[in-house]
C-alpha cells in the first residue's frame, strides 16, 4: 500500500498534488560508560500529537526552557492556535508525552538547575494538562534516581512515561550504573520511592522505551550494547519481571517505538544501528526488515484504510524529508513502499487521528514552525498539501 503525498503549501486553500508512489541507592557493580546528556545528544521523540476528549488535536514541542503547544481551534481543523510557551527554566529540549483514557496529558521532561558550587543539578519534572487548550498545571519535580549525587545524576538517560489503567504515571529511565530505574504514582497521585531492576552481567546503553498493551501490561525495552533487555509489569503495583523473549538487535540510539497491533500485544519498531533501516518485532518472531533508511524514531499509527486494518509508519529519510508507508497490520511480509513528502523537518514526526477520523501527520520545520497534512476524503492514503501553522 503506497501513500500519496501533497506537496508543501503555505495557503490553507490549496489542494494537494499527488505524488506517484515512488532505585536508591543504585548498586550495579558494572557502571555504564555514560556521559552527561547535552542538548546536541538528546534523541528526538514522537507521540507528541494527541486528540483530546473534545476531538481537538494538540501538538507539543520541547525547546530549551519551554514546551511549545499548538491547539486546533475546532475538531478536524484546519486552523490552530499557538504556539503557546509552557515555560520552565532549565528544561532540556526533550519531552515524553502520555495521555490517560480520560484525556489528561502528562508531560515528563528533564531539568538542569544551578546547584551549590556552580555544578548543575538534574531532576525529572512533570506537568499535567487536564483539558484541551486549558492552562498547564505547575511543573513538579519527580527527583533523580541518584538523589544528591550530581555526577551520577547528570548521566541518566532520557525518561519514558506511560499511564496505567488507573490513570497513574509510570516512568522508566536508564541510570548511571547501567540499570533501569523506575518510579510510579499510587492511585491517589502520590509518587512512590524509586525502584527498578538490573540485568545480570548486562549494562544498559540506550534509552528506555515503555508501552502499555490493551490489557494494561507495561512493556519496557532497553538497548544494551548490541542486544536488548526487556521487562514486564503485569499490574500497576507489580514488580518488574524480566521478559522471556528479547529481540536480538543492535538498535540505533533513541529509535524504539511501539504500537498496539493485537489483543494483549505490541509491535516494536526501531532503526538498525548498521544501516538505519526500519525493523519490526513481536514476541515469537525474528525482527522483520521494512526498509526505509533514515534517522530518528518512527511514528506508528494503527487505523483502518479502505476497510483494512493497517499500520502506518512515518519517519525522517536520509535527506531530512519525511517518508510514509502503510501495510496490513502484523503482516510485514506484505512489503512496504516508502513515499517521501514535504520539506526537510527537525526531530521526529507524529501521527494521530483527528476528530473526524482522518489521519494527520505533523512535523516541525527547520524554522521551528509546526507543519501538518491530513488524509484526503478519498480512497487510499492520499495526503493533502502541507500547511505551515
């Protein structure tokens, strides 16, 4: 199935032109050789385009010192309000976004603030938006798994956040000792102490990627050198258990994403560290190669296309332009055709369904502006002309 793309347009009235398919304290004795994360080393994130209970979409972009927010003025667009800055001094340009079944949006970021003697003190911070377009609640510190040890605290990875079936947040982050640190809320909203898990004789080297199945189980995958480590949390209050199946893969930094593709199951997507092409994996099978070389994580979306259950993928190609592909869900052997679209973009794209059920693809332009294209009201996966917001 080959998507068709509209070329870039700055006028909202333009029609699209089809393109032919072309844990305290942490005591692991094998510390990870991690360096403090800098702005240049932060991996991009996807999952930042979300639909609220009223059907309107909201886009979030992390910048130094603030998250920028754009909000549709009505469900289905095409007009947007923003960008509105949601500021926090010292915020790094990285944000993990999670949404509850009730539409609450949680933003999880990383902050560096001046400490005694001039050394930066790093902590994780969270803020909540209860309704589309409403003010963000104040940023709150969630701490750091290494407490007051600033040297180790500066070497933690970037966090991944998910919400369980009670609407409570769970966060996971690689710690400076090469293990996994975890923290979660109780149903009352109180944050519990740091915990986590270590993989015997294995040092985690990549970023944690957490996802939740439709049955409520939390699945965490973390690169570890040329392999992976995977943990499961079957219930919100359960301990982390090492998974029996872990994909054999050398994963490019910060590229793991996931989509619910079956009852109780997830399909994981990432880029291969050697050739930057896309891989798809589910327990019980070997990683499947999907082609599409490029950079950064893939934005996945499962939705019907012409009545068929499909999974859509979008990512940055080698030239910085987005590439889009779609295939029958969990049938990777059907083959994919990657179609380029739009102008070069920054970071990673995001996919969502708008209030009318149309597919929406969004990215940030090299100028920092939000750019959006929507599915045309016709057969197949044809996209309208891109709009600069």
